[in-house]
C-alpha cells in the first residue's frame, strides 16, 4: 500500500468515525424527545379542545340521563367544580337515545385525553349550562328578547337547536388545530376526535334540516332562522366567517347553486377552521378571549386559554 493510499484510507476512516460519533450524539439527544408522540405545543393546542370536550360531555350526558360525569365517570373531572344549571332535557325516545350516545362518546374522548395528555390534562372547568344562560345567548343571536325565554331543556326541538351550537365549534377548532400539530400521536388523536365531532354536528343538522321551514313554537321564527341567527352571532364573536346556518344565500351554498345548507363549509365545501382564540371568544360569548363568560364563567383552562386570560 503506497503511503498516499494509507493517508487516504485513514482520513476516510476518520470521517466515518466522526460521522458515527455525531449520529450517536444525535440519537442520544433525540431519544425520547424526537420519538415522542406529542410535542409541548401539541399538548397545549389539544388542551383548548379539552375544555369543549368537558362542555359536551356534561351537556349531553345530563340531557339524556339526568346526571353527568360525576356519576358515570367520576375519575374524569378530577375534582373540578360541578356544572351550573345543567339538567335532564325533555327529549323524545329517539333524541334521548342519540344524545346519550353523544355523551358517552365524550366520555371516550375525555378518557383518551386524560391518558395521552398526562400532566397536561386538567380538571373539569366551571361550566354554566343554565337555561338562563341559553336564553341570553339566543336573545343575543336574535337581537331581541324572546318571550318566553328560550329554554333548551323543554323539548326535543329546542334541545337540538341548542346542540347545533356545540359540536360545530369543536369541529372548526379541530380543523384549525391539525395544521399546527407536530407529532404523529397528536395528529392521529385529533383526526379521530375531529371525525366524531363532525359526525355529531352532521346528525344534529340533519335532524333539524327536516324541520327547517317549521316555526319553533311559540316563537315567530323558523328552525332555519334559529340556526342562521346563531351562526351569524358566532361569526361576529369569532371576528371571522366560519359558520353557516341551514339556509344560505345561493352563492354560499354547495358549488354556489343551492340555498339548502345541510353542512357548513366554504366555497370548495371544505370545513371552516377556527383558531384557538376564535374558539375561546366564541364559547365565552364575549368576542374576546381575555374576557370569560357564556358557558365558561371563569374562563377555559390550559396554557393557551390562560395566556389570553392573564397576559
Ligand atoms: C349562569 O348564567 C346565568 C345567565 O347568564 C347567570 O344569571 C347566572 O348567574 C350564572 N351562574 C353562575 C353561578 O355564574
């Protein structure tokens, strides 16, 4: 072997050795953080949704069963305060069956969130689901005081109208969250949550759609008008166009050709997205993520929500 060949070989080995050492260092630094299923920001983004999952769980379980997480899954609220004003709704047999399933689905969602979020999971937040709170929201949507005050617990139609206001915000929030997620565990979890949330919203909308031209007794407004006014209110609170009722101007309908609007979606029939801030300002019904109210009288929990409440 000539001397220059020896030098070449030894420098090649040197490069190989250095590469191996660097790779080893990278692997050591990377494990476990690079293989983790969630990044810190993934946890924080998913925390926003946890607030809504608590809201849905309590609202649906109570409506169908007359009791909620404290009885059906007492390990999930982790000592968070009991919801205010929530009650059994006077539902027909089919609606009670469907809403019970929705509530139990939310127990599944909370169970996987408790497992996957670990120390980022937080106890149930204070919820206000009183009929009076709902009446305020509906009055605000119509810009006038309804007589008698709207009460979601009175009958199936009223409850479905109120339910129209709930999974949809979660759906748009999940659509907004997915592009921000970094790790595969977070993406697959939120994709799974989104699918069921979208399904719940579609079922509620389809149930209401059959009655869209009927008046909601004893008021002079139709079912479609209730949904349109609720969606307009929420667009205003979100400072964005992300919400459509059951009837829209033709230009907003599917392919710009129809006024019937069984699903809320953009010009290309893609789901609208809400940012975390837009979700919070909507469910607070204050239009401001720094001012709690509505369903969350003390605000939502988690890093992002608390960041807006205590900047
Ligand atoms: C719940 O909301 C209603 C209507 O906004 C309000 O009158 C009531 O005081 C709230 N309850 C609590 C304990 O915050």
